């Protein structure tokens, strides 16, 4: 007997789940979006001189989150948005995850205070803007 796993209401998704294709399927104009699947900062080598209107950093690892925000914030256009996931994340056990908050605190100590606000979403996303 085999069983099918639906990703509609299942998290985490199965190992063969392609998150990029899943996101593209939900977008109206995905051809206007550049996806870089892989490990940061290895995936950002082509963006060295670029400016960005919207960036979503959804890594969840201290060093990679730090490098992602440090790389993209200076390249964010005026009026652009940088989404950082897991900022206000609470585990099912009730434990508050502090790693991403610590990353933001560290970066603000060197780059200066960010204009930021939290979204009341499942992952506790922080929005940073210029």
C-alpha cells in the first residue's frame, strides 16, 4: 500500500518538494522574478552591482542570515523592501527563537538602525525598508 502526501496542509513538505516551483505556480508574473536556489552567498555572485526593490531572506541559519542581510541591505533601492523570516518565530513548544533577532541587532550596531516593522504572519517576518 502506498500513501500520497499532499503539501497543501503538510509541513514540512516531502523531500522531493520543489519550493521554487511551488512559489512560481502561485505567482502571476514569475518571469519578472529571479530565483537563486542554493547556499548564500554562493548564489549572489551575479548580483554584485545590482540594486534590489524586493528581497526575501528565508534561511534560518545565523551566519547565512547575517550575510544575506549584510549583502542585500546596502543594495536595497530607496523604497525597497527586505523581508527577513523567523524574526518573531515561536516554536510549537512556545520557545521564542532569538537567532534572527540577534542577527538584526548585530547588523544595526554596525550599519545603523533599520526602518523596520514586523508582519503578524506564521513565520514572524520582519520587513526592513529604506
